[in-house]
C-alpha cells in the first residue's frame, strides 16, 4: 500500500510520516509490505528509460489532477 491509501485506514500517521506498525500488527496476522517510495525522486527507471514513481489511490490522485494544494477543501 502507499501513503495515500494507508492514510484512510489509520495505519499511516501523517504527523511523524511513518506507518503505525502496532496497528498493522493488530489488524493483520501476516506482515504488510508498505510503500517506501516518496512522491519524489523517482523510484527507478525501466530498461527503456521510463520513470517509475510511487502511485496512490483514486482520491489522492484526483486531488493532484485538480491542482489541490494544502488547505484546499
């Protein structure tokens, strides 16, 4: 999962910018693989040079597409 989707579940804490491992352990018997890539820089490149970046969920993606900035409601 990524920060955008995880923030809606409560197991990502925006203030310190970390996953809340204790809540993850309570909610899921198996360990979770959580995203480590931030919004920049690119996570990598494909063999043909295409940039690979972190993804996000539909609502966070829509806010980016609409040009929302901090404080937009």
